[in-house]
C-alpha cells in the first residue's frame, strides 16, 4: 500500500488538520541507513512530521527542513520535505543501542536527548529563508513539534507521531496527525478536541488496527466532523544528481581537488540522504578542476 496524507477541516471551520500513513517512507529510510530500532523510530517520526509540515506549507518549489539536535546518542537528525510532502532524511549515528521505557516500548526521548533544539528552516522562495528554533521538551518529537508551532509560529497545535518497529526490526506501521486551531476557536471546540485526542489514543495502535488517515482524523475529531479537502501520495524521495555532486566537489576548491586527482584512484561520493553512489575517475576530477 502506498503512503499518502490527507488534509481536512472541521465542519465548524475552526480546526485545520492533516494525517498521514508513512509506513513505506520509514521502511525505505531504515533500509537506506541500516538503522537500529531506536534510530528507525526517531528518524521515522521526524520524516512523518516533516511530510505533513512540508505539505501544509504549499509553496511551489519551496522546501521545509526539520533538524533536531538533542545531545542524545543519535546525534543530529535532518529531514527535508518538498511542497507535496515527499521527504528524505539522515542521522549522525544510525546504529544507536536499544533503549526501552519498558519491554516493547522504545525510548525515543533517550535516543534523541533533550539538551538541544528543534529547528525549522522554511524555503519560501523569498530572498532569505524563515528560520525558527525552540528548545526540546521531551525528545519524543511529537511534543517538540507541538511546542515549535506554539512558541515560534504562535499557532495552537497538537501533533501525534508513531513508528512501530517489529521484533525482526522491520517497520510494521508508521504515521501521525497534526491539528491546528484557527483564530477565534471557542473554548468548547478546544475541550472537544482534547477529549477526542485522549479517546483516540496512540497513533500506532490505530494504524495497527487498520485505520486509515481519514479514519484517524475521524476518531480524533469525533462530533466536530471532518471535511476532507485533499489527498496526496507521498514517498521517500531524494533529489540528488551527478550535476549537484559535481558542484559540491568544485566548491571544495582547487587544492583539495588536485590532491584527489593526484591519488589516481576512483573517488566515490555517496549521497547522505539515499544509497546512490556517484563514481568519479581521476580524469573526471581533472575536468572539474578546469571548472573550479
């Protein structure tokens, strides 16, 4: 089944929302980076959040980067979304040790850490990107995304994310939802939404039970009702190319390129976001030197 996200609005017009099934995205990321379970869960939650946030941005040719530095063993998590919600990502240390809150429950917060920041970089196709940063609250990522919207963008938000890693370390299900209150929302809407979130429970349990993103929003919003506005297929998608890698090599400067060429060996360059390897011969490096 392909991953997709759905956008909607409550029937009273006070809540905008998005939910996603990101199972295949997280499976692909785990395959590319050969992540251990805790790293899979942490990276998977970030990819899920970034997909929804990038899709909500809706700026043609723009992008949204979510970066988390929490001081935990995983190091830095970096994920990038395009305007549709296609994402790619990487972590500093994909082979972090197994840490559980209790048997069967991964401790993502301990893997990410809380001594650091969550940073969002929005490329809105303007002169300068918008950059917002907040202190991490729990390292569980969903809470931290919620805090980002409240503190940096002054938007009351609820974000829930889930990645269920099976005993064989494969990704069983992944997904999440993001709800935002619009200006003027009365207190009773907030109360009903909070009750719905409590009633719906964990995202992974809903996905494991076979609920779709539409079902999840229906469960969470309850009698507020949902008007579905848009459905978009999303995937793990990297935009690397040989031309981009050549530009990156040229930016190293003549001295470093000369040293590489003089070694007389093939020079492989692996994309940090995907498993593509670009091979450069000494002759290729010499050609780049002429353009440096």
